[in-house]
């Protein structure tokens, strides 16, 4: 990721009071959904709806 973009994202997060740790549950959830798609391709249609 370009340094300028990273700095802009961090500045925006500070402005709205969001911490990186606030994103961890969302990142974990996305990871789990992607792993489920790999193991059970038949549920991909339902995951896309989320």
C-alpha cells in the first residue's frame, strides 16, 4: 500500500475516533467467511449475500 494512502487512512480513522483494534473482529469475520468459501463452495451464494 502506498505510504500516502496509508497515512490518509490513518488520519481518517483518527478523525472519526476509530482504532485499528476496532477493525480486528471484522477482519476475523471476513477471514472466516473466505475460509468457509474455500471449504464449502456451495455456500458461496449465501456468503455473497452478506
